[in-house]
C-alpha cells in the first residue's frame, strides 16, 4: 500500500505542533511557571527546549521519514537484522494507547465545560455551586464522564477515518488557526484588566534569586514532556513527509509554534490570576473551579468563559486527534485493516479503555498506586506514560541514531539533512551521543524520585 503524504508543508507543521500543543501548554505550563519562580522558569524552560527537545524531535522525525512507516515497523525497515530494537516500536504503540486512556476523558471534561460556559450555566452560581458542578456533576458521575469521553473518541476517530489530507490535515488547519486567533484575542483582552501589569511582571521579569535545583529540574521536565517525544508521535508524522525539506528547520518551526502557544497561555492566565487574587498554583482547581467562578461574576464573563473553554477544547482535541492518528497508523500496519475499519475498532477500544480512569475518580477512588497515599488510577497511568515511557523512549531514539549497534550517526545525519533548509550540525555528535543521553537519564531519575517521594 502506498504511503500517504501531507498535502502541504503547513499541514505537517500545524499537525505536528497540534500534537505537542495541548493541556501541557495551556494548563500545565502556566501552573509550573507559577510554582517555580515566574519569569526565570520561562527562560530556563526555553533553554531546555533547545538543548533537549530539538535534537530528539529531529531524530524522531528522521526515523519516521527514512522508514516511511509507523513506530511498530521503523526498526523492521531500517535495521531488519537488529531485532531487539523492535520492542520499542510496540512499546510506543502501548504508550500512545495508555496516554489516551486518560487524556480522552480529560478532553471530555473540557468539552463539557465549554458547553456549560456557552449556555451560561455558570452565570450567577456561588463558589460552592461551581465546585459541585465539577465534583458531583463530573467526577462523581461515571456515566456523564463516559458520555463525554465517547463524544471525543467518536469525533476523533471519525475525522481520522478519512484520508490524511481530507480528514486530519484539513480539520487541524482550521482548528489550529482558530486556536491561535482565540488565544491572541483573549491575551489582548486580559491585558486591559487591573492586575495585568503585576501579572505580566511576575511572568516575564526573571528573578534569578529564585533559581535552584528544583526550578531547573521542573523546567527540564516540562520542556521534555511538552513535545510528546519518545512514543513515536513525531515519527508517524515524519513518515508522511517527502524529502523536500531538511528536518532541523521543520523541527525549529514546530517548537517555535508550540512555545508561542505556551507563552500566550501565560499571558492569559497570569493577568487574570493577579486581577482576581487567584493563586496561580491551584492546579486542577484553577481550571475547573476558580476560573469558572471568576467568569461568572465579572461583566462579559459569560462570553470570556465560553471563549476560554473553546480554546482549551481546541488545545486538548488537537492532541487527541494526533495521538489517535498514531494509534490508527500503527494498528493498520500491524493488521492490514483499512483506515475506516481501524478507526472504528480504535474508537470502541479507547472508550472501553478509559473506563478505569473514569471509575478511578469515584467507584475506585480508594485505589492506591503502589500503596502510596494520594496516588490513584490517573496517577498510575500518567506515571507509566510521563515518567517511564516518554524519557526512556526518547533515550532509545537518541542511542539508536548515534550508535553503530543502532542505525548510526551517518545514516541519521544524511537523512535529517536531505532537502532545503537548516541542517543538523555534524559537530554536535559528541553532545548528542554522550551528554544528551545523560540529561535524559537525569530527567528519568528525577521523575521517579518525585513520584515515589
């Protein structure tokens, strides 16, 4: 079967950026900034994107384009005689599935809040009533969660059931453009609020006295995970590319786009927080409890709240679409099924596989992952994806691209630099071969320590 390809360079960039752009950008990034010193965290984060994210992204794109296959068959195509590497391809598929086992439901939560905001359901509610909407009306109601999870799964799989250009690429273009317009409009609006100056000062003015090991490690962690590297997401999109452009330049464009969305999210969140005396470290409460309370009690808040959750829905759904495409691409290669049949089976399977996460918020709320108090089903699923599979998967790609017992540096460099555009520098081999793997191992160990402590 002939490999599908993107219809345009813009489609590739927007879809790849859409995979990276998600709740990690518009929710987790501002929260981490608030917890770790404001502006100085932003600077360290950007440095880590360049040092960590960029080289790994180039490697993942390169492997996909060279093999013209999904992660489950990359190693079969590039080094068929080196069978042990193939295990990572299957683990990549497992990681994508496990990510969607909770992310699909969270996207459903956000879509529900989008509908509630658009219909004015939060207007005039007390703080306790808004809390009850989330706790009793969402978390404690498994049927409601399953309903909205199904909506997200059906919508994503329906779009992915069409050809790459007619389905995923076309929808992503419109959705990402709408996301950018909404975010810029909201950033301009909140800049007029009374606390905007104080919020922007906290966000953009570095205070180097706040730099410590925790701030640095958190910035490394956020930079590493925001790009969804290590589980084959970018490899799949690389497999849909032709050889017209070098992959360093394309990776730079995607990271710039991803970073711009994260930065603009902060421009929205922090002026609002400082205007309405909200602690920017409130976690899930900030998104589902505090902000709806603010929107319900300010002039024009109904419209602002609706727009806020529309852009949150677009951000979350862009990642869902991209990862579902990865799952469908892998399964169709393994089974030989058509795209439509694979999408249907993926839809049914993912709805079922989200049930443990749904029940973990109510019926199974007493479950303790590894016997640790406060670690529930969602923590366990996120642990395997974020703490285990993302860093170790990225480490696998780095070793495979830089060692002779893998694919090798020369093969990687030749493929990455094929086409017009910025070239991946050959002099970086020492860093990519020795220092980068060490940094990834540090991120992995810090993640383990943070989870079990």
